[in-house]
């Protein structure tokens, strides 16, 4: 299916999160929308882990500053992490937008953590499986159980991959440099 990236698009998504159920390796495949692929999970944090979770955000910031391509395999557009309270309990919300389907993203994330010998922030969430590094299916099960599917997704430049955006920006920079040199 060909999409016009120059024309903004919105897509209303049914409550189940897909239009036609198609099974992937770990359950239903959620559709690509104008915002590409993504998911949102909300889970209660383990007691006493709020500072650890906030520190993990700083660790990701430092990792990306020193190794800008550290998360490249995930084909991310955006990540957003939020801590919020409901009553006396604190919850974590993870929102990610990326270019691959959910199954591939999850497998790539597990492989990435193993490659760098790092743990996932999800270890600080109640019910997260201890064997997640050797059991991607358990990782996926947790994420699916805590996923809150969107019911609307919008893209100002719909269906465009992160690689396509970076390529266009490199081309723009090259043209700007060329024009500057001609003056």
C-alpha cells in the first residue's frame, strides 16, 4: 500500500488494537498506523524503585550521548517514559513509536540488552518475568498484558520511517552546505 507522506493522516483503531486479526510469533500483529508501529504499557512499579527508574533515564541519556547508535537496531522514532501516582501507588508508562512490528521490536530489544549486558527498566515493574533475557515470549506476555492500545494515531508525515527522515535531513544539510559554498 502506497501512502502519501506529504498529506497528514489519522487512523481510528478498534478497541482490540487491530482491524483484522493476524497472528505473529507472540500473538496478534498490531497494524502499522500513520505514526508507524508502537505501544504503550502501564504497570505498577515495585515499592522503593522510583529513584532507580529515574536513574535509568539518566543512564539512557548518558549512553546515547556516548554511543548515539546504541538503540539504532530498534528503529525508534520516540520513547516517552512517565511516572505517575494513582492513590498511594506509583505507575510507570512506557510509550514507544518505532518502524518494526511489535514482535521484531521485542526480540531486538531483548537481544540489545543481552549484547550490552544491561538490564531493562521493566525489571522494576511488578510482575515482570525474571527470565526475560532467555525468554522473549515471557517478555512479550508481560508487555501485552500491560499494553493500553491507542484508539487514534496521527502522523503529520504518515508512514515515514526513521531512516527515511534521517536521509531527508542529511540531503537537506548537503544542499544547505552546497548553497553556502556557492555564495
